[in-house]
């Protein structure tokens, strides 16, 4: 049961740490391709608007960010917020590795150290139980911690 | 003073918004099976929980505060400070969501916080 919970949590966090950074990267790239935003004259703004929403890069970026938020919400349905939020910081490592391997960017040594520290921190968090609270959909046959506490109080 | 208010909005209100999402998902239930139908049904039920909308409102406020702060402060100063949200998130997890954060998880959160700051400073 616990291993199933862990597996679900890992898969959803895995989707988050890939989809989030990719979405941000693509949106940034798409906005740069569209050019500087000018609010006046109105025709200029419309042109930029058409260029932004006519860009495949922007749409893939938006789709990636939607995937990220959906995975985030689903992850929060199975695991603690204090487990998912810091674990999602692995996304900083993913974006650096992607930048290094795909875009051949130079990554400063300090940044590599930071990524190593994040990985170390996530390894600590990974050793804790992903969920320490009861969920609304928990099996009614198995009394939850809250139900047990309530039963104790009413017995006294 | 304005800077301080904006930092509070970004860190506390932004993390508070995410905590509200957590609360909404806690009330909605668990994703039982990895099927698109099950995920869509769970998310649809979550949309009817008030915490989702409170969370979205708070996250929107934090986002615009970040934009405003970035208009007059250096990114290299603003972004590392937002790493504090991991601590605020853990405190919110304990007091708002009733999570149990043990020592090991605290150490992990502290390391993530330091690591994120190093990554952002090292840019």
C-alpha cells in the first residue's frame, strides 16, 4: 500500500519537474521570438498578440504548464504539501541539465553546487513518509487517525 | 516599507495560495488510479471546493506582487529571498493542513532552501 503511494507520488513529481521547467523555457523562448511588447499604437499590440498566440512554441509551453499544474494538484491529492513542494525544487536541476546538454549553456560551479545541495535535501525528504494526514477518500473500513481520536474522546 | 509588504505578499500569500490548493485536494480525496478519466473526475470535483478558488486568487495576487517588486528591485535579490517559501510552506503544512513534519523532513527542506538560493545566486 505504502509502496503504491510512493510510486504514484514519484511519478507525479517526475512529471512536475519536467513539465514545469520545459513550460517556462518554451514560454520565455516564444516571447523572445515574438519581439518586444508595445502597448501603443493598438495595431502594434494586436500584431504582437497575433504573433504570440500564433506561435507553436507558446502553445507547447502553455500545454506543459497546464500539465505541471494538473500533476501538482494530483500530487497534492496523494502526498503532503511539505513533501511535494520541496521535492519539486528538483526542477531547478532539470532546467540546468537541459540547458547544459541541449542548449550548451555554461553552468557556473556555484549553480552545480546548489543543484547537488537540492538533490541531497530531496534525498532526506524522500526518506520520510509522503503522507502524514488523512484524505477525504480514505477507505471507510479502515479507521483513520482522526476517527480513532474522535472515538477515544467519545469513549471517555 | 512597500518592499517588505511585497515580499510578504509573495512569500506568505503565494505559499498560502498553494496551501489552499493542498487543502482543496485533501478535501477532494485521493487519485486512486492512474487513468485520465479518474484524474479528470478528481479535478472536476476539486473545482467545486472553495479552497481552490481562494488559492488561485492568492497566487494571482502574489504573482502581480512579484512583477511589481521586480520592476524596481534586482532579480538577484528578489528571487533568492523567495526561497523562504519552502520554510513557510512547511509551517503552513503543519498548522493549516495538519501534516507532521519530522526532523528529517526539516533538514531536507533546509537543504532545498539553501540549494535553491545557491542556484539562483549562481546564475
